[in-house]
C-alpha cells in the first residue's frame, strides 16, 4: 500500500541527509494535520462560520458558556484590542452577548447565546464525523496503540530536557 509520503521519500532518496524512517513518520503526521485543518475549515464553511468565530465559541463552551474578555484573550493569545474586535463581530452575529457582572458592575462577562451554542454544536458534529472517519481505518487495538505512541512523542517534546 503506497501513499504520497512513499513517493516523497523515493524522490528524495540519496539526495538529502536524513533518516528515511523519521522523515516518513514526521511527514505523515504533517499530512494528517494538514488534512485535519482542511476538514475543520470545510466543517466551519458548511455552517457558515469562520475559524476565529469557532475558536472563541469553543473557549466559551469550555467555560460553561461564559468568561471574561481578558480570560478569552489570554487563552486565544490575543491583545485586548484584538479580543474586543472579535467579540464585536460575534455579538453583531448574535452568537455571544456581553453582560455586566452582577458581582462587579465594572466587569463585563461574555456569554454564549443559544444560537452560538447551536452553531458550535453543528460544527463539532461535522468535525467529529470527519475525524471518526479518518480513524476508522484502524482497529480499536491499533487506535489504542497509536494514541499511546503519540502520547509518548508529545510527552517527549513537552518535557524539559
């Protein structure tokens, strides 16, 4: 069973100084990530949402539907001005609302609207279907093995050496 990475490796065999097995593993991971990005974009387009909208709604869902703009900005690695612009767009679209905190009237909280949750759920369902389809090529045992191997790799790069 040949894939695009096999062809890539054959083109470069003997021309570049690298370990072919390492190149194969890394390039396949890159290709799968690229595929996931494309399928995520297609899922969002299907529900009429952009990536920045989804990511903001996703964070709000993780915070049980509400968070402060500064908390969202920190998680999304945005400046306060960038977060304000994003929230303005989402509010105009009816996906979020800003409300004054009942504890501190100076603080504004961001809440997910019913429409925002519906749209986020639609996108998540499409993404889950695509991701499950991709993984369905593997048996349950292979999925468990792959998950463990990827966890080892991630632990290796995340751990201070």
